[in-house]
C-alpha cells in the first residue's frame, strides 16, 4: 500500500503527518520517502470518528473510488451504524449529493455486486440536502458522524416546521402499537427518532451521545437494555406519557404556525 502526504515545516524538524485512520503502516514500520509530481489528492473527511477498523476503511475507499469513476457528484457521504465500533450493521448508508437524475438502483447494485455488502443509497441535490439539514433532525444526526469524499459545509440554521415534525414523530408511534413485536434495534430507532425531534425543538446539539443520554434520562433505562430488548412495561408507560405530551405540543405549535402563515 502507499499513502500520499505532504511535508510540513516544524520548529526543529520537518515532518509528514498521516491519518490514524489508515490501512497498514503500523507504528515502527520503516518506509521510503520519495517525491511525486504535484497533483490533486482526494482523501476522505472524517467527522466525529476517532478510530475505524482497517477493513471498513478499505470498504469506504472502494465505495468512493467506484462512485467517483461512475458519475460526477458534488459529494459522497457515508453514515449510519456502519461507522460504529464493531460489525453490528445490516447495510451501509450512502448519501449521494448530485445534480440531475440518478439511477439509484443501478448504482446500488453495482456497489453491492462489487463488495457483496447490502447498500442503502439515497441521492439528493445540494439544495435538497441543505433543506433536509434545516428541517430534519435525523439528517443532522446522521451527518454529525460521517465520512465524506469532500468537506461538508457548516450546518445551516434550523427551521422549526411543526407540521413537518408532526409527520416525522408519527413514525415513533409505531412503538406504542408494535411494542411486543419489535426487536431491540427497532425499539431503539423509534425512540431515537422521537428524542432527536424533541432535542431539535429545544435547539440542542444532535449527536449520538446527546440523544442516548436524553433517552436514558427521560425513560430511566440503559441504552444497552433497549438495544438488547430487555426493557419492561414501565418503560412503555413512560414512553407513552412522554409521546402523548410532546405530540400535543407539536400539534398546538403546528396550528399556531399555520394560522400565522
């Protein structure tokens, strides 16, 4: 393997920095340094990822290389459970920022055939992406921990569209209907959706840590217990009470907002 980097000026010695998120080249490895012709080098940007398994980094590079060869895009962003520590993920979430129409099914199949891993690909224009970050807490949460081929611009200011948030929080009502039949992972996603919307309305920063901390605080449970599906009916009572109260507030604000418009 080879890593391309640039010589930086130091106080006593000049130096070359290489990312800790890399394949191979362990500490103590002897390497040869040779000059190359100057060129534009595209390297991934990591957001709130301290370390990542080498095999995942290899997969990320293959995805970026495949998509870069296939089409012209504004940006490619990988997010979701794939970036969490370990290998407990069902697919890889890929967001493609691109102008014009995109045959998502063909691109998705091409990557899946190449990597033998299930892919969930979504395509948006830059305008649609910025709008999603303005209105939708789940997209802000997703981008908070991600890897991209180009730098992600600073997040835009949030806009509280209560009618839109009302529709989004309805998804979390499924937990009240299907509690006994939902897996731990399904329960976690539905609770996360509700709490992310709640924190969004409070203008709080959305990260995995802040959302999970709020879940534990609001419902008096451990996140591990929720994921392992060992929460009690007491949790369901607390969840139902919070959901109904929060839903009423959202509906009232939506009505006020509609009247004002």
